[in-house]
C-alpha cells in the first residue's frame, strides 16, 4: 500500500493574521508563493498515483507552484465552513465566548442563515475523500497527494487514524508543510508531520 502525502497551502493574508479562512477564496501572498515553490524539489522526478486539490485558489496555486500541474479538484477538500466566524480570529471570538473551541463548539450560522459546519460535518467530507482514494492507495506503489487546508487536513488525518473528527485538534499544521500518512503492520500511522520539505537526493 502506498502513502498519502498531505500538503497545506502557502500563506495568505488571513492565515498570516490568524483569521479563520473557510470558503473566502483568497490568493497566496508573495511569501505564500515562495513557500509553495519550496515544495517543488520534493516532487521533482517523483511518480505519483494521483494528485487531488481543494478547488479554492490558495490550494490550486500551491499545487501549481509545487509542480503538481495535473491536480484534480475535489469539492470535499474545501476548508471547514466557519459560518458566522469567517474572517475572525480566535482572540476576537474569545472576547464574547472565552471558552469557545472550534473543535467542540462549532460555529454560528452565516448572516444569510447558512449553518456553517461542525467537526462531524467536516469529518463526513473527509471520509468520502478517504473512501475514494483507498483503492488507489491499495493498488499502487506510487504515493498519492492531497493539497488542501489546515483544518480539513487535520480532520482527514484524524479520520484516517479512525479517530473522531474533533481529534484533528491534536495535529498542528502550518502553511506549506508536508504530512505523510502510511501504514505499519496493516494499521494506519502518521509517518511524518508538519515538515518543511527537503529536496530529494538522486543516487
């Protein structure tokens, strides 16, 4: 069974300032573009069984700058819908809800009434992605890649490990970093996490 490589997109204006960025389709900053380019040597010359990306610009652009030009978009890889907390920082939210946690409390609806998502909602999307790619990972010796967003990837990792979606809280993930989900003795494991990629050495 091959491994699943997870890539969080590069920096955006809102990620740099800690604002919750769900469905707001922000571009990468110049620093975010530079971060994404550091991923390219990691993938140069590497054969991959598939590349999936969130349809949001920051993920698609990261994939392109990393040299992953044949990525297929998957709507289920969109970031958590933060509802009425879209664009707010946790510090701002704590001014009125000091004990609030995204992982256990979820979010209030958007001003237009759309409900936003709970951890369990995001977990169901992650489960659909994992179900679709499981046969590809099982039947190939080449790794697969997913390029997406911090909270979505944290939930996906929890579900890969058969943990509740809310346990994604345990997996800190910074911009333009690499995670690797693998198996050991037939059981799912995290083989690498939140790593800055190093160029591959060809011998």
